[in-house]
C-alpha cells in the first residue's frame, strides 16, 4: 500500500508539474517581443525583414515553429538563406544571407543568377545600374554558364572587350555578344577548349582591327587552328600560323 501511495503521489506530482509548465509557457512574458536581424541587409530594410518573420510566427518562445518562420523570411525579395535562433526569454535572432546578383537570366523580366549560379526572382529595377551581363541557356545550365563567364571575362578584358550576353543552345553550342556589338561564335567544347580559343582570338584580333581600321562585327572561333572575322566592310580569316590579318 505504501508503494501504491508513493506511485500515485508521483503521478499526481508529475501531472501538477505538467499543468504548471503548460500554464507557464502560455504566459505573455514568453511572447516574441524582439526580432534581431544580422548578416546581409543591403537589399532589404530591417523593418521589411521583421515583418516577414512576424508573418510566420505561430506561438511563443517555446512553441514557435522555427521552420515556418524561416520559410516566411526566405520569401522576402533577395533573401537566399535565413537561419533563426531563439534568444531567452522572448527574442529571436535571424542570420541572413542575401543573393548577390552576377547576371541576368534569359529574357525573363524578373530572373537573375546569383554568385552561386542559382536562378532567383527579383525586381530588375534593383540592379539597373549594375550593368550585369545576360546568360541565356537551357534550364539547369546557369552554374556552368556562370563558371565560363568568369573564365572568359578576364581574357577579354585584356583586349578591352566585355561580354554583354553569353548564350548556350540546347545542342551545346556557345556564343557571346560583346559590348561593342560584335557577335562571337565559340562553338562546342569543354570549358578549357573554349577559353583557349578565346585566348587565341584575343591575342591577335587587335592587330587585325588596327590593320584595317574597321570595327569588329563578327568572329567565328570554330575553325581549326584559327578563326574568321568580319569587320565592317571586310571579311578575313586569321590562322594562328599566319600573319595577323592575312586573307
């Protein structure tokens, strides 16, 4: 009987403790009072971000669904990733990572590529002064396209050329548009092969342009051991084994 009484006492005590805990966690003192935003806030105001967090708040410090709050803030424009922490007794801290735009994507009005090669949605008006290049390719090709853009850009900068559009067809053919308006066919191949063709082109095309004193309109780098160019009013083929500009 003593054992039974002790067991009943323990059960009653546990029940009272559970009731007390349930009462405590529902007290206003544990309602979320403050949301602290840390990390990247270049594209969003802290007030806007806090509003997105609060839109996902259900419950108090103990009962809050952190996953739902995280999803809510990641729906804010330019937010790539958010991690939310509880801070005793009634605060939240949000560690934020924003997208860093690296290029425009395709012909869509609101798609960009971030520095990780991920396509995301944003207001293009936010980057209208950034002079971003455009990537155009099949779905899922953005990471490879961004990688090639980063390899080709410094090569072309040596000839004071800049890529405005880099394209990849569904059949794997690459092409680019330069800032002066010239179109360049790169053809197919590995990233290393495409870079090598471009280096060969950059190495001698300046001499061709200077010789004829005409702007470049078109270049075809798909020729073996050379390339073909079209200047304004002139067409020529440059072979790596020949003098620059020889027809």
